[in-house]
C-alpha cells in the first residue's frame, strides 16, 4: 500500500512492520522520514510527526489470514490475530488523522457473520469518522490479476469521498505482464537476469520505467519442486488445475477429489491471473513452462515495478509478494482520496 500511496503523491513518513525481511525490503525501496518500527504493533508508542498542516492519512492492513475463506481452522473470534485491528484503531485514536484507510481480504465480510467489520466501522465512527466501504477487484485498475480486497475509507471532516471508477475494458493479461521476462528452469536461483525480449506491451513498458541503464532485473527465483510435481505440471493445460493430473500421479493424496480448485492451476495467458496468494503452496504454474512462478513474475502480476526489489530467502520473498496490496490498486484508491 505504501508504494501505491507514494505513486499517488502521498509522502509516507512512518511505518510499522513486524516481519524482519519485509522491513528490510521496505527500507531498501522506501525512505520514511521518521523511520520504520520493526516490531509487534502492540509495542508501538506514538512518535510525533511534524508536517506543514497538510492532510494526514493513517492506512494499514491488519493480518488477513484469519479472515481468508481458504482458512477454515482459525477463521473465528478465537484467533488472536483477528483482533489486531484493535491496535490499528489505537493508532488512529493516537494520531486522529484526516483520513484513514483500512484494507483486508473480502472474507472478513463473512467471518463471524460480519462481526469484525461491524466492530471496526463502529469504532471508527465513535472516533468521529464518516466511513465508506467497498470491495474492489485489482483487475479493474490495471493489475493483471483478479484479486478482490475490502476497503474502508474514513474522513474526520465528513469530506465527500467517492471510490475510484473501475476500468472494465482492456484488462491486462498474464502474457502482457510477464512474457518479456527470462525463461527459467525449475529451482532457478540466479537473482539478476537480463530480459528475454524488449518490452512489447504498455504494461511491461510501465513496469520497466526507471530501468534505462539496466538490461535486466532482480528476483528471478523459483521454488525447486521434485520430479513428481514436475510430471504433474506437464498434464495441465492453461486454465486447468489438478483435475487434469492422472490418478496414478496423485497416489500420495488420501482423496485427490477433495483438492482445492486453486491447486495446480496453470495460468491462462490471455486473461488476468488468478489470485497471487501463497502461490508456492498452491503450486501456480507458468502458462508455458513446467515450473512454478518466479518471485519477479508474481511481482509483475501484483503490479510491482521492476525497480522494486525483494529481500530475504525465496520463501520470505514469496510471502511478501503474496501478502501485498497491488500497488496500482492502492494508487487508484489514494488518488481518489487526494482529489476529495
């Protein structure tokens, strides 16, 4: 969200991030004036910020895993992380910014019959904020991925606010997003590689902006799958999933018919991607090559420009990409706020 906010013209000055490697990535790509608090938000105390009487925004996305529809084990009031939104509200109360932006997965609307959303909105309104909420699909805002996210925007001064209008036509496809990136093998581990071709789509040209003196980019890392996994990949057409895999290759599953439809999904090149979440665990497959997605390919599908680098081991990089709010979606939202 910080990258999208910056793209829209927001000066992001203070950050809270508990994860060590996400914090390292953040500071490599951003320079917040008042720094980054790399610890549990429950330990965060107010840091005074001096500004030139410009409107202020506090934005964030409390942990979403407990609200995801794919999580049926801890999707309840008993998951402590599901209550961390209270820390977000505490920070709001400490700063009383002009605007607030709350982001989470769409599943929060159904979790405990909407209890959490009701409590969050009620808390904002008790602090004096007028609120609007909506579910936005990233593919409607230039992101080559169908990814629904729930947003609450609050105004302290009852300012008129309208969410950005979706772009319904000419959605960016997987092919337009990643086909200039290098061909890779299963388990690819060379961080920096040159581009395969010139940027041929408007989207890939935009992703390469600022890379004038570089013939390539970073984060071309791919999970190394065993030979059985690769054999399964070979049977799956674009748009297909595990259902195309022969039964004899699925013997290690107690009941293969109960696999989630998102498992072993080969991306279809001529439409936006499916959700880039835990794409290693879900084993999302490259449209043409028999391997998983690289970190850079997933980042492209999230709308991270090539200048943005990720730090940490491959697993931590994959997690950072999968957890992110697509920058172009965030940019559209913050642009609407700045115009209000």
